[in-house]
């Protein structure tokens, strides 16, 4: 806990220490400070309580008022009892569901009992709330200060009797969500050499615009469907299975280019095998995380990003192939895409697919 915060707690506690000290019941006013730092994947809470307030909560004496500290021989019992008390009275809620905390780290320093809790849930999991029922019903004058840290920003909230929950998540910036997930989709498709290799392999024989549109549309629909189902956890396929299957699709399309030039029917292959690629996108998106409060927007933006990335490939690859069609020397009276070019690139794609398959299974 920062030194300034600890000083504040000591000053607040000092006010209560000036009151008569005949026992736990003789401490009528309490103040605590909770500092909460939500992160993308985890949330940390540091709580400072007056030792006298801990005694009120636990109904047992621990604090030595003459020595003004908790004796070493009582600290272990205090920590055990306080941890059990907090487990029932203090919680991090994600979309209204409790997120279990890790083991509490409890230490004492003079009047102050400090507790640190780490929750394996962050803002990517959804909207966060702190639920605190410390000393609920025991003293209506008990006050809890909650400080929420987001980067360099700090929000201070005061909880009094009757107020139990504090929103921790900042309001959703939908424009920022859309931008972030659009860029994530573009980044994933452009960095995914296996996805690009598969799409390129589908188009190597394509010469008519309608054939290109059919293939790209089928691939888009397939991976969008599988991505959505996988990201929402409606379909579960482990990465250890998806990654080798994606590699096999690259091998498939490379070999098929030697056997057929029927691009007009290639959309069926794109539709079927595109489902496998969509599951790969879904696994990547699950690792990136989805904001529950803007789930539909994030899914749409990520899909659009993937679509934008693959259209960028088409925009570069197809004009290049059309230019080769015109410039490649053909026998008189003949035209079309040079088979040696398509077969050479297809062999390279099949070899890459086999390497990825071996890398993801044997190596």
C-alpha cells in the first residue's frame, strides 16, 4: 500500500484510538481503506483496518493497547479468523457472479491490520463490482473508503451503512472497443500465415470475379459462424486439435490445385474447411478476451477485422495474378493462368502445410 494511503489510515485510526478503550464494544467508530486495482486479467485489493475494528468484527481481543500492537503470538490466530470473516463479507463480482480470491496475505503494523487479496478476474471478464459487508449491522457509523486505481486515475468512493457495492469497471467506451477488436482481427489474420496460405490456395486458379466473390464469401461466412460459436463457448474444440487441422486444410488445397481447376465449385471447399479456420480464430479471440458488456460489438469488430485482413490479401494477390496472366508468354492463340506457376505455388503451400502439421504434432 502506498505510504500516503497508510498515513491516511493511521490518521483516521488515531481519531478512534483517542476514544475510551475498555474493550471491543468501547470502540464505536471505525474507518477502513480499500485500494482496488482492476487489471485486464486480474484484480488486486489491499484493505487496511483498525485493529479495534477487527476485534469488533471477530468478537475477540487481539490488540495490546499498552504496547499499541498485536502481539506476535496472536497474529496467526487473528489472520486465520479474519481470512474466514472476509471470505464471507468481501467479494469481487463479475457480471453479478463471485470471483474466488487467492489466499489472503494478512499482516499487522501497530494499529493497522493490512489484507491483500488477488482475484484472478479482470475487466476482460466483464463488469466488476466490489461487494463489502464489513461490520454490516454492527455499527451504522462504520465508514469504508474505497479507492479505485485505473492507470494514473483514482476514484474515491465512500461506503456507509446500507451501501454494499461499488462498481469498479469504467464505463464502456464502445468506440474504443470496436477499434481495439477491429485491429485485433486484422492483426490476427495478417499474422496468421496458415490462414492466408489457405485463402491464397483457394484462389490460385481463379480468373473470373464471380468465382472470387463466391470463394471469399463462403470462407467469410464459415469462419464467422465458427468463430462466433467458439468464442461464445457454444462449441469447444481444443487448440491441440484445431491447429493441426488448419495445417491439413493448407495441404488439402495445395494438392487439390493439381487435381482440379474448377474454381466455381471451390466455394464448397471454402465453406467446409473455413469452419476449421473459424475455430482457430475463436481460440485466439478467447485468449485475447471478450468484454461481456460489449460482447456483440467485440465479436462483430473482430470478424470485420479478419474480413478486412483477408480482403487486403485478395486486393494484392489477384491483381498480381492477373498481371502474370497478361505478361506470361503463351503459345499463339492461347491464354489463361500458367499451370507451372499455379503448380509451383501449390507445391510450396502443400509443403508449408506439411511442415506446420509436423510442427504442431510431432515437434
